[in-house]
C-alpha cells in the first residue's frame, strides 16, 4: 500500500493533473491558514460564524473547499482571526 506522498507524486506525473493541482494550490493554502488560525484561537466553526453573522454550515463549506467565498467573507474571517488580506501587483 502506498502512502499519501507516494500517491501524490504518482498523480502529479500527469501534466494535466499537475496543472490543476498548481491552479488550486492558492485556494487550499488560504483555507488551511484560516483553519489553523481558527484552531489556534480555540474557536469552533459555530463561534466564528456567530462573530461574522453567518451559519456554521457556511464556515464548514468554506473550510471543506466546497463553495466560492466572496472577498467580503474572506475580509470578515480575517477580521475575526486578526489578519488582513493583502494585494500584490506584478
């Protein structure tokens, strides 16, 4: 049985899979950072939802990657967690 890293390496040998993985990486990095920040503060999804005026299910959908969060939602989450969104110019 392969471990996850071996499985991932094998999948990423496919160029189309690798491209899609790279395209989605920023989305999942943001989600992971928000989950980590929420956990560091000891907050539940429900507590965070209450603070920004939404439902726990909306937080769960966001954290699972199912959904398309608005910039407003990301700003609210950042406000509750103590960070700000940054924009970069290239």
